C-alpha cells in the first residue's frame, strides 16, 4: 500500500512547491521593480512593466507606463528607499496578486524625513512566460 502512495505523495509535494517557487519569483520581481524605481533604472522598469500598466498612487493620481517611467526619467518622480515590511503573494494561473505594506523613505526639501507607509495591491500577469507588472493601488496608513 505504501509503495503505491509514494508516487502520489511526490506528485503532490512537487505540485505544492511550484506555487511556492512562483510566489517567490513574483515577489522577487516586485523587489527588483522597487529597486529600479529607487535607482532610476528606467531600462529595467521598461522590461518589468506591461504596456497597459494602470498605477493608482496613494494620492489618487493615475499613471500609465509612459507617464510612470517618464516621471522617473525626467526627475519629477523621485523614490527614496522602499522597505517591504509585509507581503502576501497569491498565484491564480497567469495572474499574481501581492498585498503588502511598504514604507517609502523620502525627504522634504529641507532634508527632514517625509516617509510614507502604504498598504498596497500589486498585480503581475504572465503572458507567454513573461511576467509583467500590470497594476498598483495603494493608500496611506495613518502614522
């Protein structure tokens, strides 16, 4: 009996590991995107972001891929360090949703801290084996 259940157990374990690997992979994409934002790496952002990006900032402003990357490129959008404090990644076929909490470490013009703690939802989609960032919505948490 045990001999017959071992192959089934292996299939179940391998199947459950695939989601874990996918979740780790998508969260790694998120971290790469955060780093590219802080470093101003618009070439990497262009690779990571879908052409149909819909990005809703915590203040309600909406960006497309062009306006999001354009703001970083021309310096109107500057991102300090982004600390990922908490995240939950779920995979649904060719879509991945990350719900998280992060802190944007920014400074006011006078040099004093102006950090934002955000709760957010980030969405990635897989198209032909290529995962891209497609949507963001966040809101500010009270201090």
